[in-house]
């Protein structure tokens, strides 16, 4: 049965959730200078979200480089351009796969950890206790994690791309017989620092802001129960992954249209 009141309530609740998210984001940006002054807190969180994600990022980048070299070689061989496999691997990684796959892995590894940590602090009333002691939980807890994610994402994307290029070389040169000089020279001549690497860095920064904020928002707004924390963790992965893919399309369209 059609119930206008129920629809209106659902729309109003969703708008209220969006408004709370926008207010939290603006507050994190407003407190950025005060957060960055607490260098020790940011460094500790950078180790948590960055260093502990390094292994999965590096291993994934290595195997992605393997696959790109194989697929690129068999495709380019049809047109007599197999020597350009290094250029194909590098452009694929620095433009698209490096930032995107890193963001997806970051959402699954660090994003879920951030959501679960904040959610458990809320369930254990630690955030409420901070407010009772006149300590701002956004400044003390969320701010360092927010900036740690923003800083870690470009660094992890760079590691992913670098390891992927090395993986592509390991397959193309020793296994497929591509000349090592041609592999590196094609890459050096075809990859532009600003148009290719710069655009990849911009994407990784945007993805870092998006994924980290979604993780923190879901943990900060979740219900203080075990079920609420588990649902918030699931929402973090789904929302962050969809947001990364959607933003990748928008950013790519904007970058190639300029």
C-alpha cells in the first residue's frame, strides 16, 4: 500500500544523514591545522593505516604487473609492437590501476579497521567519556586518522605502481624475451610526469579523502551495538568501493577533456 508518510520519513532521514556527514567533513577540514600540529598522533595512525597495508599492496601490485605484461604482450604481438609492453604496463598502472586498486584494497584493509575501531570506541562509551572530560573526539580521534589516510593513499599507490612495473619487467624480459633496453626506453619516452603520473597522484589523493572519510563516518555514526558495528563495517566496504569507481570515471573524464 502506498504510504506517503513513510516515504517522506525515509527521505527526511536520508537527508538528515547526509547533512550530518557534510557537517562532520567540514568540521574535520576546519580542525585540520590543529590536527596536523599533533604530529605524533598522525604518525601513529599513519603507521596503522599505511605500514600495515603495505604488504598486501606490494604483493597485489606485483601480480597485477605480471598479468599486465602477459596480456599486453600477447595483444601487442598481433600488431608487431611487443616492444611497447613496458609502456602499456606503466600507463595502465600510473593512470588507472595503481590508484583504483590501491583504493579498493585500502578500503578493505584499513577502512574496515578504522570503522570497527571507531565503532567499538563508541559502543564502549569511550567517545562519550572524552566529551565528558571536555576532549573533542573529532579532534583527538577522527582528525589524525583522517589525515593519515590522506597521506598514506598516494604513497601506497606509488608503491603499487612501482612494484607493478618491476613485476611487468620480470615477466616481459626474462620470460617473454623482450629487450630490457626497449622495455625501459619505451616507458621513459611515453610516460609524461604531469599528464600521467600527476593525474594518478590527484586520483589517489581524492580516493584517500573519500575512503578514509567514509570509514570514519560509518564508525562515528553506527549504532553502539555489535550488530551496528558489523553493519557499519560492511557499509564501509560497499560505499567506499562504489565511490572510488564512480569518482574514477568522473576524474578520468575531466582529466582527458582538459
